[in-house]
């Protein structure tokens, strides 16, 4: 089993498009699997948050995650899990 990196849904979509997968196919998959992808993104945000918390302030981490394409809702959930 290959372990995925911590990626936002937007980053996953971009990587798939660079591999030649049609945008419509990606969007269909995301729509059909939105719950699983949200859980994955929340876990990824949580992992990044835990890794960066020793060197960055929470607001800086939030901005970093937003720039990487994480949804603000998933960032909020990930940060609340930490508390």
C-alpha cells in the first residue's frame, strides 16, 4: 500500500490533471466521493498542523493551508481536533 502525501483536494485535482486525466472525470469522482475526500483533507490538514505547530503560530499555519488549497472548514476542523 502506498502512503499518500498530505495534499489538499485542489492539489490532488491539479496532480491528476497533469497526469492527463480529464477535468470532467476528476470533478465527477470528487462529487461522488466528496465525504471521503473531505475526511482525507481534514486528516492531511491535521498532520500538517501538528508538524508545523512547533515552528509557526496557528494563524500562520492556517494561512499556509489556505494557500495550499485546503478549505477553511477543513482547516477549522483540523485545528479544533488539536485542542
